[in-house]
C-alpha cells in the first residue's frame, strides 16, 4: 500500500493510491473460456463470409445499374453523407488541404469516420455516386461475419454453436429492412458492422483477460464507432460496461475497498477543491448554466456585438480546464494509475478514452455531442413509452422480418437463450444486455424511426440463435452426435427456406426511409446542369427548402470545388417574410449564377421548417423584383410541376 498523497517523493497534487490491479476472473468449473476451433469451424465461416460478399456484390451491381432509384427524398440525410465524403475525396484529389481539414472541422453532429471511408472508396474506385453505398455494404458484410463469430463463440459444444450461428446469420442476412438500409448512403450499415465487431472483440478479450492486444483491439473498434456516430457508440458502451462490472464485481469491489481504506478523505478533498483548474472550470460552468437560464445572449465589445448564446465555446472552455487538471494529475501519478487500472483499463484509457477526450477540445464538439445523444434532439411532445413499444414492435415484425410471424419466434428463442446464459462462455451476458438496453433506449428516445433499430437488431437474432443452440444442447443426453448434427442442419434449412420463399414486404422500404415511387430527385438539376459548367459559385433556392443534393451533383460533374451556396431560408410565416429574406440574400450574394426552382406541388414540403409553397413562393417574387441578376432560360422539371430558372449576374 502506498501512502496517499505521496509518490516518488511527490508531496503535492491529487492523492493517488496504487492497489493491486483487478485480477482476471477464473473460469467456472467445467466451463471453457473459449470454444476450440477446427477445420469445420473455419470452413463454415469462410462459406458464410463468401456468401455475404456475394450478396453484397449483387446489391452493388443492382444499384450500380439503376442508381436513380435510390435518390428520392430531397431532404434525406443521404445527400449530406455523400456530399461530405465526396468533398473529402475531391480535396485530396485536387491537393487542397485547407478544403480537406475545413470539411473535417465541420463534422460535429455527424463525426467523420463514414465520410473518410467513403472518400477512400471514391479515390480508389473513381468519383462516382454509384459507389456511394460501398461503405454500407462493407458494414453489412462485417455484420454477417461477426454475427456468425459471436454466436459460435458463445458455445463450447460445436454442434450447438454452429446451429446458433446459422440461425443468427439467417435472420440477419434475410432481414429486408436491414438489407435496404445497408444498401444506402447512410451511417447505419457501417454502424452495425462496427457494433458487431465491438461486441465480438469484447467476447474475445473476456476469453483471455490478460491479453493486452485483445483489449487494445476492442478499444480501437470502440473509438472508430464513436467517430462514426455517437449514439451507436453509447448503445454499445453501456451494456459492455455493465457486463464487465457484473462479471468482475468481486475483484472490482475488493479494489474499491482498498482504495477507500487507503484514502485520506480530507487530503483528497483539499487537493481537489484547491485545484485552480477545477475552480475555474466550476466558475465557467456556472456562467454557462446562467446564460442558458437567463441570458445575456450577446455583449457589446469594442463596438461589436459578441454572441454568447448558445454558450458552446464556454462549455468547451470549462471542459478544457477539467482536461488540464486530469492531464497534470496523470503526469504526476501515471505509474500508480496504470497499476490500478490493470490490462483492460490501460487499453481503454489510452486507446479509446484519450482520443475521445482530446476530440472534445475542438470548438463546439462536446456541446454538439451532448445535444445529439440527448432527448433535446427532436423532442416529441406526443411521445410515450407505450407508443414507442408498439411502433418498434411493428417495425421489428413487419420491416425486419420477411414474414411477421417470425418475429415472435425470434423473441421466444431469445428468451430461451437468456435462461441459458450461465452455461455459455464468459461475456455472453453482454450480448443480451446490448439487445435489451438498445431496445429500451430507442423506445425511450422521443424521436422514432424504424432505421434506428438497424445498428443493434442483429444482437436480438444472436440471442435467438443462442436459444436454438440451447434447445439442441438439451438433446445431448439421448441423441447421438450424428443425429444432433442432422437435426441442426434440418432446422437451419427450414428457416432458410422460409426466408428464401417469402417476398419483400412493402413495409421494409417505408421503415428504411426509401421512397419507392416517383421520379428521381436528380431530375431537379440534370436538365440544366450543363449551364452551370465553369461557374465559380452557384446559389440554389427552392420553394421547398434546402438540401446537399445540388452541391454533390455539381461538384461530382466538375470534379472541383465549385461553391454551391444554399442560403438558409426557413421558419417563414408569410409570403412577405420570405420575399424580404430573399431580397437580403440576393443583395449580399456573390454567386455567378442563381437557380430558382418554383414547385407549386412539391412532394418535399416541410411545414415544420416553414417550407410551405404559399409562403416560400415569396422568393420567386423577390427574384423578379431585383436587378443584380439577369433572367436566362427556364426548364420544366418532372417533379411537382416544378420550373427551374437560371439567373446570371449582370
């Protein structure tokens, strides 16, 4: 035991002790920590992997030959996701580091991992939106592969493990909504793959708790998941933390008792409360709270108005002070901290928590993250847990299964698997906790969308596979191994046949947010795209809002950094207000070309943002009144009786 408050002659700073590291938990009697592998396991996995890659190739070929069908939904997030990845690729291609890092700095609400993967795909395969779904397809293949590995790993008995893996993979691969989401330019496909990889890495690390490399791999996967999307990370990190704490509660409790017994509470409080960093952080945090509660929203400084609301920079400043306090504490007591954390804790601290902590030092990053994962993101006053439960059950049954009656069977098998947890390999409870907490999380969140299930629903099917494997294990006492294998193969074949013979349900496209009717949104710009060639800056205005669609189409055509301005006009309550705002935008515009799309019957109106034609038509009025731009050609568009008019600066 070390003397609290002293280390290597150090007499100042936060007291730190160095108790024994948390020891590895010995395996239960008669229960192996890791299932042995042989040629059959390897061959089965390779067959599944090859099949998954083949299906992904078929999906890519289908989209590649008819890409327009995907690009429906003017306000759909896929436009922003593709535009971000394209911009990064073009910045590298044109050797423009300022553009590249400028785009990375903007990646606050949606972190940059997906965009970086997409940009790599476009740089290798060519600047072509027909490659836009490749990152999602990579995620789909990853999900199938890791679902197999996870389910197989949970059983020592080979026959039960192979049946569990087969059932889990069939449910996952046949899921219609999951398939559609994974063939889109969205974050869910790759998010599911990273989540499955993280779950597998945790089980693998639990099998050999002293193997530092395994914990580092888990840490790196979790870090990639965080920089892919924060809520996917939160849904996985919580069950992993709970699973680890409950499976290692005895050594953790022993270490905590050692810390408490060796700690001089008075010295700790004095060192902590006396830290100038923490004192300043508390003052800044108090100021942030006061501004949120009462204002002011701005200050006059040297004759200039300085905005204080929202106080996101002050939030970052408060966090930076806490970060500095921790950094100096760690520098003084690194050896003791490392010794206390043990192998898993050190890997997670240095390879996972530290990169995240550093990222929060960037302006607005912390506040945007907290907003995005909180109920403040799209609150719904009509939200209730019962409505959420009903909605997600419909999504699970009608969208994520080819036939609805498979859903209760999947849940029943998962409940049987839950009972079998004590007989599974270490770490198994993490899979069930992930399925449970993720389901509770999406139900509790005020915003309900079917695609929110995509990144974790595979864990439910792993639990279903475990239930099937557990039922098969009950036959070991009276059924010979050969017959057990035949029964397992027959059950998997029946489940596969049911899915192969079932048609794609219409609800799947609805829950995957893929509009299956009407012309492509690309027709909003294709007819006049050649007229924009050579323009340094283009401004796009529509009577139904804004989108990144125009930016990525124009830049993909020229392979250059054409500035595509979409001045935000929203929240207008009258035609006159829209006219006034538009007059301001045009008076300040530096664009060479202005495009006005007038769509009296657009399918893409957004009343929540004030994007209603009766009000937004004011932008057409303002354009007719101005004199800075000269009217050019008008083009009839096949969407909502729309007309696009080109205006060029005089």
